[in-house]
C-alpha cells in the first residue's frame, strides 16, 4: 500500500512539473528527470495510471517535437525575410546611387549652360529689350531648375543616408537572429 501512495505522490509531482514547464523544448537535465520518472512509473507494474502517464508523456514529447519544428520554420522564414529586405535595400541603394550620379551630371550641365548664357549676355551689349527679356526668362527658368535640382540632390543624399542606416540595421538584425538561432 505504501508503494501505491509513493507512486501517487510521484504522479502528482510529475503532473505539477509538466504544467509548470514552458512549452519550449526542455533542457537536457529536465529530459533526464522526465525519463527517470517514466522509467520508475513503468517499473511499478501494469497499473492503468502508469500507461496513462506514459501516453501523456509520449503525447507531450510529440507536442514538443511539433513546437520545435514550428519554431525552426519560423526562424528560417524570418531569416529569409531579412535577407530579402537586405537585398531589396541594396538594389534600391544602387538605383539611388545611379540617380544621384545622373542628377549630378545634369546639374553640372545646367551650370555650364547657365555660365555660357551669362557670358553670352555680357558679350552682347545690344539694346534689344525683347532679347534681354527672353534671356532673363530663360535665366530665371534655368535658375529655378538649378534650385530644384539642388533640392533633389539634398533629398537623394538624405535617402542615401537612410538607406545606409537601414542597411546597418538589417545587418544588426541578421546578426541577432543568427545568434538567437544558435
């Protein structure tokens, strides 16, 4: 009779420890303790409670295996997502670099045109008011275009710095995820 009472105490302890533990994969010591408890329960005889506890333990083991496989899938998916984000940031960064180079070339072209026009205006000292008015309009239009391009340059440099920051953050996130997956 005393063996039955010790078994029931162990059984209640076993149930408490299982409900207290998190659903994640247990540590090796916890697995060893669980195995030890199960072997003690099985050696007790063919009591219906021991087969129930064995069924519960095997169901728990299956549940833990499913959870482990799900967490590994989630980690793989997040790694892939960060890799895709990193690659898309790199391609966007390259596109922005080419746009920046094109804008710089266009800006230098506009500046040279503006300087040529200014030189031509200085060379021409004719009294034609209509020509002067038209040149003034063109000059204003070019100055406006130049100021717009300078604003675009500022925006592009800001975007470039943002892309670099995002690239650094993605790298840091990838490192953190790789450390967590180990």
